[in-house]
C-alpha cells in the first residue's frame, strides 16, 4: 500500500492497517475467497494463519529479528484472532475435535 492511499483512509481504516496489515473489508474479501476457508472453515483458516506466523518467527536471521519480521508475524496473529472472533465464535462454528478409538 502506498503512502497516498494510506493518507486517504479514515482513521478507523488506518488503525485496521496498523493492526492487520490491511483493512477489515480487504481481509473479509481475502478470507471469504480462500479455498481453505470455503472447504475447511474458519477454525482451520485461522490455524493456518497461526502456523504461518509461527514459521515467520522460527526463521530469524542469525538470532536477531527485524522490526518488519516481528510486525508481519504480529499482524498475522491479529488476522487469525479476527477470523476466530468474526466467523467461528460469532457464528458458533467449530471444527469437531478428532475422535480416538481405543482398540483392545
């Protein structure tokens, strides 16, 4: 996103960009167009985002993280939380827990 676009945003949109790296409208569009979201649901989509953030943190550059690496991971975690709150909790959509069978 360029500076001119950012300057034309409302204060609420700027706050969203600082928290998520994009606006809520942009995020909603990306989530709802995602095949992961469509076929596996919001919980698995959020889990995927958290896994991506975990990988970003795991691959540091020689023991030091740049501000942008930390910021990208933070925003990704915020996006995962937004998906959970907006889709999974709000609509009470949950992925069933895996079942285990005891074989004796």
